[in-house]
């Protein structure tokens, strides 16, 4: 899939994707976009068909990294924060945070979060993984560690896609 237009936002999503210091915090700032919870009940045993899991992928793929993190974190809690499913969700959360750090221009944060995602993906190759090819995601996370995406150009846009790939590029 080609890289999406980095300035186009999804019509059902907020005007901006949260980045600390650039936009109001979605929940604690009175001007925040308030997008996110409540999410529907989690389908942890059927992650590939869980609406919140799919929403997280769509958010991530369209440059809403913080919001994707929030969606996957909801599922991570529902999965009990331990075990293979929770580790998959935590790895995806780490990739989403790497996207936020890329938008902040913080290569150290990008590398740290992508590195943790790679470590988690490496432990998941033998488990059901929500229809994701974790070996490919591990390789992508390791590539990010080696070569973080460049900071988006000025002027900063409310939504910016920093990765030239999508989560759905690597289905089983």
C-alpha cells in the first residue's frame, strides 16, 4: 500500500492527532478532542474481529498514533496486561508511541519504543496474533530503530503520517 497523504485526516476522526506540546490533551484540556473511550466490550479471544483492535489499526494507519495507543491500551487492560495477547497489544502500543515521538522529533524516543516493540514481537511468532504477521512487524520495528522517520516538515499539520507502511501491509 502506498504511503497515505500525510496531511489528510479521516472524516470520522478528530481534527488533530494528539502530540504533547502541539495540541490540547484530548481529555484533560477543555479544548481537547475527547475522542476515545468508551470502547465496546473487548473480544480478546477473537482479536482480528474486535472492533477496537480494528479501530486501532485504522487510527495508526491514518496518522492518529496517540489515539491508536489509547484504543490498544483499552484492549491490553482487558487482556490482563500479561500473556501473548497482551504482549501483542503492548508491542502495537509501543509502535504507536514511536509514531508520537517521531512527530515530536525525538529520535531517542522513537528508537526506544520501536526497540521495545521489536523485542515483544520477537516473542510472539508462535502465537495467534490478531491476523498480523509479527515477524514482519518485528523487522519493521527494528528498521525504525536503525533509521527513525524524519520529523514532519513545517508548518506542522494536525495529522501527520510518519511511517511509509501500514499495519495491514503484513497480514498472514
